[in-house]
């Protein structure tokens, strides 16, 4: 187990460049399976979850050539479908939540796709029903081996159809889109997710020869084509990391510039942090956060009632940043209700913050009320363990703002989603050390 030792209470200064988007990478990388031609992808984050997926693709027979930092060429012209039935695949696949994303492309191009029950964060139930119901609607036969927890779909040729998704699942929509682009006829997906990362996938597939319209809306219309060609693609910056750095700047009263953030793809993120009282300035395509020497004050609603920050499907606020909002609120003036609708275990990390002196009432598994200290009482250093990626970064921000030296164990969870985070934080003045 690897550990961070953090000496908190120091102001940071400088600029930081966000990595490529993790959640986009897990979709885009699987799309290379749709063509035998070369697909070049830039701005791929060097993180555990993405590297595991690249390794899985390599084991599947995809030729991979690293052409520079974050840039790779992929060619899936000799895919080894027998690997899907091997014990090695059952082990490799279940260690990565994103492995579910290979099923749609494989089903579309090779007529079958298998996956062991995927792993990932322990933040609550994350159903796969939307994925498989979509494949069944396209004409695939579904089977599930309960003993091995092994899912499979098979079809001679997928056929386009109309479908109304039971939830606007981002990964579910992406998987169904990748299956539908090679299906016979027209597929209409209503209640589709429309996140920027899904828009990126659709634009990439259209450059490869797919015919997808309605990109950016909740209704996608896909005219099936016989084959796709190679392309080149650059991934967006990671909006979750951008939100994390905004929160870090506020909590440490630091002046920070976040470079090349793709402002137009950030949606509600700047506005939600402004509602928490944080000054978020636009400078070209950068975000500038001035040092909040006098703290920051949470806005109330116009009738004076307490602000609620809740997650919602895009263009609503992403659930991945609610952990950051919760930590930032611990030092604000005022109070906020954080409502995590999607996952029932994601707020359980607040007990660590309460141990550090935060005033938080966990109302139920989905809601927490935070009463801010207004920096009159700083958080206290402590020893803690990272339960998942987003809670891990939140605890790291808390530790960097706290007085004294904190220890965070199980930082492999943080490394799953954040590239060389200790090295990049040291570059802006953080006192953070990685030890085994």
C-alpha cells in the first residue's frame, strides 16, 4: 500500500495543467475496436484505470504504438476474440469498471461481446441494465453465467430500432451508440446522455464514417454503415480535475491559474463554485482563482433558504464533484445542503472530515448538511484511508488545508484517476511526499 504524507496549511501559487479526461478516455479507447485502420489519440491521461484498459486492448490483439507523451496509435486489425473466453480476461476485466465499454464495439464488429462483472469504486450500485437492454433492443441475445459473474451478448447482425433509455446513462449511451453505428438500418436513442465526453465520442465516430445526428441533445439518430475508417482525436481536459483545482485554491487561500480548461465544455461547474462564494475568473481559455484572503461566503436562495447543491444528468452538475463541494463548504461562511442522488455510498467519507473538525450532519446516505467554519477554526491533521477516487482527492484537499501533518493511505485509489498528482502539486508549492 502506498501513502501520502502531507504537511498542510501552506499557500500554493502558480499554474497547473489539467490532464486528459478519464471518463472520455474509457469510451474513446474502446472505439478503436470498431475499425481495422489506425486510430491516433492524443491527450490520454497516464493513470491506472486508463493504463489497465490499454493493457486489456493489447491483450485482445490491438496493436499499440506510443508516439509521445499521452499520444498513441491503435490498430485493431487482428483482434483475438478467443481471449474473451480465457481465465486471464476474466481476471483482467473484473478489475476495471470501464471494461464494460468494449462490449458494444465487439458486438457490432464481431457479433459477440463478453465481460466479467466489472469492479471499480465502492460507491454504491451501478447498474449495467441500460447497456444490455440497449443491445437486446438492437437484436442481440443476452446470457449471464451466475457462477462466474460473466455477461455475454451475441448477434449475427444488429438491426436499428427506436429505444427509450430507462436512465440517461453516459456509459450506457456510449456503449449502445458504438454498437448501433454498424447496425443495419436506423437507430433512435431517446433520453440519451449528452455530456461533452459523449459528444466527443460521437464526433470521433462521425469522422470515422458513422452517421450520427442530434449530437449534444438527448435524442441521437444513428444511420448504420457497413464499416468505419481510422481517424485522429484529441481528448478534452478532465473537468473533474479542473473542479478539484478550483476547490484546492479556495481551501488553501491560494492564487492559482488552471490552464487550457475548454471553458465551453464546463457547463455548471464555474457557476456552482461561484454560488459557494469562490471567485472564478475567465482568462481566455484559462481559469484564474485569486487568493481568497477574506474567505468566501455561500449564497442563499432569493427567499433566504439554504443553498442546495445536487447532481443531475448533463447539463446539470456532475456527481463526481459533489465530494469537492462538500470539502470546500467546510471552510465557507454559511451552510449548504449537498444532495448526492446517484450513489448511495459516496458521502460516507464525511466521517473522516468530521474527525478533522468539520461541522457536517450526514442526514441520510444521499444528503449532508455542511456548516462552514469561515477559517476561524482550521481542520486538524489526521490519518485516513482513501475509499474511492473522488473522496480520495477531497481528503487530499482537506489535508493540504489542515494544520499539521496528515497521512492518507490507499492512495492507489487517487492514482486511478489523477496523473502524477503529488509531483504536480509539489510544483505549485504543496508539501506532499509519497511513501511505500
